[in-house]
């Protein structure tokens, strides 16, 4: 019987232009442990100063120092991570790989191809530093390229779900309370998974009560994305979206499918001042 735990580690925020204002986007990575393996799901963004320089957006955190700090708070060093599962290769999910030279990176082969030749609208999201690190991992112990679904370990299944990117993959992890999907950007806020529920969004849409809301950054069709979300929901008991402030920090200690309310959803709250 597998007994995984999943810890959400916030390593920063980005303040993205949204209409006339800003949207606060928390940047997370996830630590999955079963007593034998320490698996890091995504590796987050580079130091925010570099992100600001390249993309002209502000924020905080990111980079080696922040990632090392949050791992230390869990009693680990980068060298303790044996596997890294990249949900996809975008800059806010797949930087900092050089901090883990001995870990085995698990990624879909289609994602590597897309990183090298993405759809035009996604060119800015794939950074040469990520691609270069993946290509440099030539030993089998350093990288594992998948061609579809995979049982990585007992109780740790990976589903390939083309949607946001062609090689999008979602871990389905078995805990003592049930199966949790680290959904990443397949649906990066609860409102995408539960668009008609007032606990998930302050603008519920009854027309979507039997469906999902799909994102704007995509490589596949909306029907493909809907099918991908349905597949993940059917395979799991709860989902953890990548960029929602309300996600559980420790699973299974915290266990819910939908937050209690929209309170705590800080996406459109003003960013904290530099002195706060």
C-alpha cells in the first residue's frame, strides 16, 4: 500500500498584466514523498530579477536560493531529490534544473520536441536554459523521456494529457485519503475545474456546470483540453491547480476538492508593497 504525501512549496509570485490591472500568480513546486523517494514536481522559475529583465514583469522569489530554502524547511537538500517530474517545460515550471544534476528528470518526449519548436504563441515561455539542461542530460540516470502514461512508482502514476502543451503531463498520486492530481496548468485555478461553483469563482457560469473552463495558452483544441481535464478528474479525488493561492499545503492532512469560498483568492488583490 503506497503512502505518499504531497507538499505545496510556494517559491515566488509574478505580477502579470491583466486588463487595466495586475494578476498575482503564485509560483509553486510540489514535493512528493513515500519514505523511499523524494520526487519534486516542477522546479519553478528563475530568480525574479532575470524574469523581470526578460519579460518586463515584476514579482518576488524564484531561483536557486529560494528553492534551496524551501527544501531545507522540509529537511532536504537538492541532492536528496531523486526524481523530477516536469508537468511541462514553461519557464515558470522548469527552470533551476541545474540545481539537481543527479536527479532523473521525467518528461514527455513530445514536450522536449515542443520546447525546441513550439507553437509561435508559446515561444517566449520556453527558455534556452531549460532546453539546454534537458539536452545535456544524456545518461539514463539523468533523464527519462516518456511516450504516454507511466507508472513511475507504486502509487505514482503519470497521465499524458495534451492541452496546454503537447507534452503536458499530470501526476496522479495515491495518499492514505485518496488520489491527488497535481494538475499544474491543465487548469491552473479552481475556477477552471469548477466554473459553476461559487466557492471556486466569484463569477460562476451555470452554462459550464457539466464542463470545464479551458485556458487561453494552448497547443491543442478546446475539445482536446476538455477531454484532458475530464480524464484527470475521473482518475483522481482532488486536484491541485498550479497558480491558485488556496491550494492545500500538505496533503493528505489538508484534503478538499473545492475551497470553502473565494476568500483567500488573491489573484486580483494588489501586490504587497516592498516593505510589507
